């Protein structure tokens, strides 16, 4: 059987050198801004465990208010931008 993803509008932000602290705050307490050898990243605490978002990754706010990271190639293949 084949399935099509339902058209759902999500919120997402791309992780950069400049917004990683703000992005962690946007995640309502389930994420922490961190650095390793001056390379920023964000850890996100999910039901599946702790996940890491690296520079260039997207952090998605899901339909139930959950947050999780997504690699850019997967994000761009899955989502279209809205104006």
C-alpha cells in the first residue's frame, strides 16, 4: 500500500551560528544551546531520546507542539515554504 503525507502546516527554523540560543529558547524548555570547540549546536529532548541539531539543520515544531531536528536535505524534500 502507498500513503501520502497529509497537508499540514508546521513551524520550523534553520539553525545558524547567530540564532542557536534563540532557537533553543523557542523550543519551550525542551532544548539547550551548546558549543563544542566553538561549533554551536542544540540538543532537543524528545520522547525518542535526546537528539542533536547541527548547523544547517532545521528544528521543527510538530502538530502537537513537539520539537525535533531535521536534516536540510530531508526538510527540503518534504516541505515547501509559504509566504
